[in-house]
C-alpha cells in the first residue's frame, strides 16, 4: 500500500524570480578620480561620500552594479588581473564603511573593435540584468560621461549625471553636442544618490 503521498498531482509552478532594481554605477570619474588607465590598485582613491552613497543605495533595496570601460586591457596598458585587483581593493575600501558593490562588469576592448559591451553599448547591462534578475526600467545609471547617460537612456533607465569636479563645463558640452538630457544632474556621487532616493 502506498504511504499516501500524492504522486500524480501537478507540480506547483515555480514562482517567477522577483526582479530587483539596480543602481548601475560607472567607475572612473564617478566613484574614484579618473587617473586615465589606472593600473595599480594601490593608487585607487574614492571620492568623498561614495561609501555612504553606496551603503544608502543598498539599504534602500538597490543592487549596486559597476559597469566600466577598461580599454587599457586590450591596449596592453594593464591586464585583466590588474582590473580584478582594483575591483577587489575598491570593495575592500567600501567594506570598511559597511558598503559593497555587488558586481563588477567591464569591457576590456578598445573602441576601434566596435564591440557591443563598451558603453554606450548595452551588453554588460543586459548581461547583469540576466545574472541578477534586474528590472532595467526601474533601475538607474549614475555616471560622469555622456556615454553613461546614453547607455542608461537606451535601456529606459533613470539617468543621473555627475560631472567630475573641475570638468563640469566640458562634461555639459559633451551632453549638449550629443543631444543627451539626463533625468538628474548632481554635484557629487552622494548628491546623486540623494536625488535618486528622493525621486524614488
Ligand atoms: Mg567615467
């Protein structure tokens, strides 16, 4: 006699994975001063307010995903291992303040290659969305360049432009030339997070 366990009832459908929203963040010029082809993790510095901003994003339920162009790899200026070391150190610095970046995605190619992963290409974002079950339209992109705004726009995300200190005029001219209109403009990463969270 069977022990009574139902064997012929339909299996319950697995619940769809709940989608999350993400704050995509650029790296150089957004989280840290852009030293142009940073190769040495020991030289990495964070802008003031970045750890607090990232901690706030996560406390408000955002995944924090860093998407960065690192053409220095294909140009032979540094290696993929150097990039990994920089990202490990970045998170080590953030963890001291109770913050952390959930994942890093980078494009190693030179622009001439015309790949789909170099921003403003969107491939790294869609890959992250797949890996982390992210709802792109309810996500945001924070960055210091027109290509960050362009990538965010292409995916229907809220775009937050944070021009590097000292490069405000240059950055705004870039936006004008490219006909880009970010949803929010902030004076600092911390300010960008504040505006994003206020906007909901
Ligand atoms: Mg940048």
